[in-house]
């Protein structure tokens, strides 16, 4: 696989060579459906452990406990550790406690 095929934006070549169609905002670009589907399935955000600790207002070592026991799913790329937004949301949902108000409503 060549380095060019690992571009972070698989349709970047389309943006450099837009079609001749234009609208009021400028050139229109046709994006193949398979490329669009891939883009829609990409994680919206990747967080570092430090960013998640800041969001949750906790220490990084607190998050490492959940990471070590498999409750917090992380991506490891070499020495980099990242957390997908949807995995963070899932983690938070799994650790949500019902309040008295929630129990009365159900």
C-alpha cells in the first residue's frame, strides 16, 4: 500500500480538482457514496486521556483503572492512547446512576 493511499481524507484529490459545476458558494464537488459512507462512519472526535480527565474533572490515574480493567475502551497507536467520542459516551452511559427523580419517572 502506498503512502498516498493512506491520506486522512480519501477524497482529497477531488477537492484539489473540483468539477466544473458551480453554485452560489463556489465549485461543487462530487463525492462517491462509498467515500461519503466511510466519512460518516469515522469517529467524530478522538480524545487523549488528559482531555477526558479534564472533561470528567478527575485524575488521569483514575481513568487508567477503568482502562486497565477494560471498562474504558481506548485505541493504542504505538505509544499514543486515544479514546473515541462514542466509546467515552458508552463508558459514561454504563456508569450512570439513577437519581431519585429518574426512579419515580420509570
